C-alpha cells in the first residue's frame, strides 16, 4: 500500500517539475486557427500560408510594412523611367537561399516569369499582368518593362505571391520551403505544428528569436485555454471574441485590437431581380443597423464601413452616413421599387462566424421591412462553386481580406454582377496614376460611387484581435496584409 | 474449416471492392473544386485549370477510379491534393496519435466500467446500485467536449500539471507524448465507461435470471461463485461486442475531442480533408477504416468457427 502511494507521489512531482521548465526566452509559440495546405505562397491563396512564411522565410523584391507601406526587400533600391513603364531594380549582393545556393538576378527573372507563365498556378496571377518583359542586366540588376504604367506595381511585388524562389527548390517549396529570409523552415508535424528557426547566414538584420513554433488550434475554447495555460504565448489573430474581455482584465496579457484589409459585405446579385434595382439594394443597406450587427455578431469588435475601403488607408473617407440605418426610408424605397409588401429571397452564408451570426441578425432586420430572407448555410467549397463561380445566389455575406482590392468591383463576371462603366473608368485611371495626391482623389471618387450605387451593402471592417504575453514586443498590431512578420519580435527581460 | 474460412475471406474481398466503388463515386459527385478552393477568389481561370491538371482532376472519372484502385492494391493511396504528400504518410502520422489514444481510452473505460457494472449487478436494487447507475447515467448525459474543457481548466490552466492540448510527436519523447494524451483519454473514456458499465450490469442481470444459474445455486454454489464462475463469462459476450464498436468509434469518431485538445488525429484529418475537398485523403481514410472493420469481422467470424463446432460442420 505504502509503495503505491510513493509511486503516485513520484509521478505527481515529476509532472509538476517537467511543466515548470519554461521555454528559454528566445523561442516563441504562436497559435494559428487554420493550418496552411502547404507552404508555397506562390501556389495558393490561403492566408495561412503567408501567416507563416511571409517576411520570415520568403522575401520579394519589395515588402509590405506594418503600416501597409512599400519597403525595399531583396531589391535595395529602384529607379523608374520617365514614361513610368521601366523599373530597374538594384539587388542586394551576397544573398543566399537557405539551401546554400546564391541569389541573383536570374532568380528574379525565373520567379516572375514562372508566376505569369502559361503553366502558372499562382493564385494572384493578375498581379503580374502588367509585366511585359523581365531582363537580367547583370547579376545584381533586373529591368522590368511594363505594358502600361501601373501605380500599384511596387506594391504588387510586395505580395506573398510575388516572393523570389530559386529554380532548384521551386518544385519542393510546398513541403520544404527554401527562401532567403531571416528564418529557415525546420519541421512540420501535419495537423499539429510548424517550426521555423533563425537563419544564421541571413544577409540583412538578423532575427531576434532563435525559434518560432506555429501551433494549429482551430477551436476557440481551446485557443483560450492554450493562452491561459501558457502553452502558446501569442495568438496574433485570436478567434474567440467573447473571451477577449477576460484577457483585457489580465495583466499577464496584452490585447491589441487592430485593423485589417477585410471589408465585410452583404453581397447582392446585381443582375438578378429584385436586386437589379438600385432602390432595392439601397433599401437593404438602410435596413441594416451596423452597430447592432457588430455588437451581436462580433462582440463589438470591428469598424463600420460605408464603402469598400480600409479605414486605416490615408485616402479613406467615412461614408457610413450615405446608407445609415433608417428602416422607414428602407420601407419607402422598397415600395417605390414596386414591392410594397416586400419579397422572399435567400441568403447564403459561408462558415466563418461573422457570416453565420451576422446573417441571422441581418435576416431579422430585413424582416422588419418585409423582406423574408431564407438562410442557407454553405461550406467554402460550395460557396466558391455556387456563389462565386456560378453566381447562383441572391444575397451572401463574405469578408474580402485581400489588400488593395477595390478593383474587384470593376471586374467583368465577378460575383456581384455589378457593371458600371464609370467605376471601371475610375479604376483604369487609378491604375495608371502613380502621383499620390491624384490617386487619393480618384480613390475617394471611387469610394463615393460605390456608396451611392450600393453594389453590396458595406458592413464592417474585420478587426485584427491580437493577444500575446505582455513581455513580447514587435508583433504587428494591424494587418495590412495577412502575415506574422517575426523579424523584429523579441522577449523583454 | 478451410471452405468456411475461404468463403469468409472471399466475401470480405468482395465487400471491400464494392465499398471502394461506392466511396469513390459518392465523394467524386460532391460539389466543389479542390483547385478553385486552393487558389481562392482572385485566381484566373487558366491558373485554376493548370492546377486541376497538376492534381490529375481533368481525367475521366473511370480512369481515375481504376488508377486509384490499382494504387490501393499496391499500398499506394495517392497523393494529397492540398498537402501534396503521399496519403499513406499522412494517415500513418495520424494513426500514431489516434491508435494509442483509442487504446488508452478503451483500457481506461474497461478498467472503470467492469468493476462498477459487476458491483451494481451484485447489489441489484440496493442503494449502492442506484447510486452507481445514477452516476453512470450522468456520464452518458454529460457532453464529452464540455467535460474535456472542464478537465483543461482544472488540470492545465489552474494546476498546470499537463498541457492544455497539442501533441509533441513521439519523436519528442515517450513521456511528454503520453502526458499530452492523459486528459483526452480521460475525456473519451468516461462516457464510454458509463455506457459500458450499464451494459455490463444489464447483461449480468439477464444471465443471472437463466435456469442454469438457478441450477448452479441449487447445487450449493455461493452467490459469489455463481457470479464470477458462471454468469460473468456468459455476460461478457454483449460487453465485448460493445467494446468492439467503441474501438471503431474511438479510432476516427473523436473529432470533437481532437478539436478541444488540438490533437492531430484521424478524425481531424478527415474533417479537414472534407472541407478542403482533398477527396483522395477522405477516400484513403474511409477505405482504411472499412478494411479494419472487415478484418475485425473476419477474425470474429473465424474465431466463432473455432469456438463453435456447429459452424464448422454446417459448411
């Protein structure tokens, strides 16, 4: 009997001892909600890929900084020709890929040509559409000639989809990513975690962490427990809004509510009656109380928007008043449109909570003005197939998380079915303008046009809800692109 | 004997073949394109088309079925659309978590359930029986994810004895890996134990009502002797049947517990593969499970024959 007690006591002590050995202060365990399908940012749209590799493992000619600005990366500098069509990039020298092969202008040509080539599987092939030719001038100089001037070109080259890869490793990057960044890929236990480690031969400012582990935690309750138990020390995009107040009250944690590029909209099929009538779309927008929507679906996190533009952008204007909540006016508009008794319609909702919870609130608000919206929950694969590709829908809710995506409203055959020559013309002008003040003016005109036409009801900007150990410094507060740039992250003593 | 065994084996192979056809066609008609899903909302049509070609999705259904079936025969389950690694390797990694988890939970639930069930049956109608069965009823009713969260808050968040979740991998050490399976196996085992205890009790009570038990008692055996020597052995048959079913459930049906403890098990692999339309992975796992079940059934059939001479003679 006694020996049993001893054994139990021994086990208990050893359990306590082993959990007391805390990690050294140069590693960091971060929680992520979705596991990336693979780790090649040039062959997939999943934000989860960039959330691990962007700026850490892979680098492009330029990069997007924490404020959404374009910074030099593998290109140390560049010049632009008078006509705006020729960019000449000066590359950093003595840069090596993680497998030891040297980086030079040939790799840049290879990467850009691969991304825009006939067999490309790049998810953002459109970023490279403006490129006419890529020429190697010498090992550290690349000249890119565009078909027409493009104000977005340098920004586009900073996307994760435009990173520079080596011909030797491009085929195996999905499983063993080889880049030029300050961290090297270490291991990936599928379904569990991905580990990256400091690259001791990095060409630039070395990383401050020795090791970073990204742990996949899809369940919101588990995410809360993992942070509280200290199993993960940072959750850059924390999924459980309802638990945030608990962390705000706890001095061990820092809670940062930042902005993202995620404009959440109630999409309407602009070619399908009754939504082909702008009055109906305006009525729908007027029937929605953004504040109660954000409170109910997002626990108060998220900023109301009145057009399709991120509030942190310098050219942003607040247009929420254009379609402010006004159920009486909504009823009037819907009667003017020839539906005095309202109508029946459908609302297809993809899996994220903002859509499922938001959809219920919106359906209830629409009922107030006589619109009966039947809720149809769909999976992502179904959503892409039915709503996005085949435009078989009346209304849907989705967040457009890509940066710089105002131009989706100018695309032919995009799922909104919005077709405005005036808007298309504005986007063309924006694309051809690199002057800052002029661009700002055009951006604002475009925002106003969308707020007036209501091709979709603009709801709110998704927040970036970051929670991490109060002793960690250097994580991004906002999400101008979906990334976890760890290059400046460190533990305070 | 041989003809009985051969017949059973042939039936098993035929069942597997039919299952492969049903699984393949059913999954292939599910709407949603894995290439489109991978490349997202901004992708151009030609990029999607290129990826479909890379994944081999543009070939006719029949050709894909037969090349998949041919692969199955040689142990090649194909390559995952999303992860681009062999499906076999993916499954192997997950089985290394799910199998030990299932085994520990099963052992734990048996160790709890059998004594409780026997105890309750032997005290039929008394207060301790009512109490034990009341607790068991609660164990059945409490959702296991809620119980799991409770365990996490007590043992991981407050006491910090074990991690809140995750699995470090067996290569990280036997001790730490086992430690990360403690809470999930308890969370899985208790509801199973509750069911098993109730089954054990009712099976025992049924057997105790049989004539031969009365005969044994009449011959002068004590209650205890009758219970352990005559009743328990016969009552074990329904208990073993339930155990077998529970094992099959524990192997892949534990997705909720895997989510709460973010364990990389088979259940989560299937779930993720379905949402990402990584159908070749779903097909692989489902075939593996079907094959396991058929194999277990086959072994059971054969062991019946070994035990029961009537079955041998009949064929």
